[in-house]
C-alpha cells in the first residue's frame, strides 16, 4: 500500500465521527446544533466531496455563547494564573496527542499539503505553551514613583472577546489568537471560517478534555453575514480579534463601532521580495519560491511581488521558471505533494480569473496559468513576468500560488515600487550591503521585514502590518496589550499639600 493510500484510510477513520454527528457548536460547555436546526455543508477541495454537515449558527447562538462567556468570565479572571497555566499546558499536550488527526483533517478540509500541515498542529501546541508560561506575569506592571506618590500599573483582562479566524491555516491561527486571550484571563467566543470548520471542533474538544471550565471558550460555526455579524455587534463582547481580508476588517470595524469595541486586525498583503544584484541569488531564489508557493500561496505573508534588479533579472527569472515548473501539484495527503488544491471553488475562480487579467494588462505568463485536471480546485503554480506595479496583478491580493515579477533599476526605484501599494504587512530584502539594508528597511512601509531570510516566526516578536494590512500586533507581550486593560493606582507617600477650596 502506498503512503497516499495509507493516509486516505487513516483520514476516513478520523472523519468517521464528524460524518456521523456533524460539526457542532459548543456553548457553555455543551456540544449542540444550531438553535434553528440549520446546517451547511463543508466539502473537500480535493474532489468536491461532502465531508460533513456543520451547525449553521446565527444571532441566537452567538447571544447564548456571549452570555456563557460573560457568566464564566469572573471565575476565569480570578483563577490563579498558575492554574490557568496548567490548563493551557494540558491543551498543548492534547494537541500533540492528536497532531496527526488534526493535520489529516486540515489537509482534507483546506487542500493544504501534508508536508506543511503536519507541523501546523505542533506549532499550535507551541503557541499554547508559550502563552501558558507567560500567564503568571500577564498582570505585571511598573512602579513609577513621583515626588509625592508611589504610582504603580497593572493589567486586567478586558472581558469576553470574539475571535474570528480564517480558512488558510485555520488550526494554527486559532491557537495563535485564543491562547493569549485565555492566558490573559479573557473568555472567548470563536467563530471559525465556514470553509474550514473541522479542526476548530477538534481544538474545542481538546480544550474541554483538558479541564477548561464550562463557558470559558465557546464555539459557534456559521456564515460571516449571520454569526460573524452578530458576534461583532454583540454588546457583551468587548473586543474582536480577526484574521482575514481587508474589506471584511473594514466591515467589522463599522459593525463594532456602536458598542465601541476594541479591534485587532491581521489583514491582507501584497508583499514585496526585493532582490538586489549583490545578493546571494541562490538563497534568494529558494526563499522567494518558498514564500509564495508554499501553503498553496494562501498566506497573508506570501512574497507575491518579486522586485528584481534589472542587471540580474534575465538570469533570475530563467531559473525561477524552471523551478516553478518543477513544483509538484497533487493530493494533499501525498507526502510528495508541494501544492494541493485551493480551498474552494469560489476562491479557485477568483485566482484563475487573474490569468486573463494578466494577459489583458500585457504581462507574460511565463509558467503555469492553467488548472490541473478536471476535478477539484487544483491550479498550476504561476509566474507573471514583464509586469509593472500599476497592473492589477501587482496591486490586488490574489492569495494563491501566483507570483508577479517586476524589474527595477535603482535602490530608490525599488523602494518606490515596494511602497506603492495599499498594503504593508511584510517585506523581504536580499542584499549583502549592510548600509543599503539599513536604509531600505527604514524606508519600507511594512510591519515586519526580513533581510536575507524568508519569514521565520519568533513568538516573542510583534506580528502585524500597517496601512490596509491591519491594526495592532500579536506576539509576546503585544498580545496581552490587546486582551488586557491598563490600570494605574497612585499611593500617597506622605502628607503632601492638597489645595483647599472654600476653607
């Protein structure tokens, strides 16, 4: 039996439970269907087959979940941080124990290749461990003495929060948002993307088995315009953490304005990778390919614009075409696969629509530009050359395995092109000139920049973007800044003079 056949058999074992019961909500510690009884289907982008039915929550379900989170908040807030730490570590242990199940279900639900998803679950466990260890110090503040007062600061959890996660790496990103919220002492209502609901349910089961008190973490599946909108408008939800499209982030901000919600947005990107002629070109080539074609190109930090210096462009693009044409497209559960199918027919149509857009704009499709097979949502890794930054393929987030190559002459031109975009999430700079790297990164409009490296995530560092790419930062203490409120307390240190009115 081949590795692929063996993995497919394992997958059926893991999915058997969901095929029987469907993906349920979790409200106040109880697994339940939607209050209306409504469901929707989740299908696999591999072959369009039905995975299972999913509870279609709406405003009634969100209201029940928000009330459960509100009721559970005082006890969770007041629990000793060391006890919260133990529970979060148990959740991490549960993730590790079910890592293969999570990876297989995520591959089938999203189309992501196993070679990447096999690590995503373990990254999720590390997220919980990292924030578990930070929980005891989450409320730590500062001592700021003045001549007459001992001023101290502390932090308190903001209250029940809403977490809305995307479909591209749903399990890992759910842990990335929920772990710090729980560590801070907040309670949570989680609304996962409707295209990828399965692993959110597994994560919920793991949390309950780890001893998380009822109502601390609630799960409501549903559509954005129904469950999502109700969550962003609910008066008991004090903040919304959202990962997704910039347009949706703008809608959420409007919906939450009436209740003055705090928002944290990780949104879209059209990130440049800038390759100067003095760079290590082989390493730059590897990094540029990895950061656009891994994870099916469905990642916010993908390097979707290649800015390559004209003195090396012919050579670099020739090597690029050869490598792109060799990328293995196939079944996501095949260990040899490098790119699987796109998440859904709707997204497949969006991505492939840019092939004709590129032709109309005058760019060259140097590699790819076609679908693969007739079943599922497979697309050939694609490279556009001969492009300029005014084209739609250079300005709009395609969110697929599609790279647009643009040539530049000088450092000044490269910086102008890199910044001439609505987004500002990440940037990647390849040069061996240190002073150029310092100048360029200082001028580059992006929340995160890597020099001579692909995206290598370090949990204590801030993660987030500028412009249309987001608001706020995740990671380390920055996560607690969002989920907690600062409090100042001043203690008089003596009998200082107090003005006496009317004496």
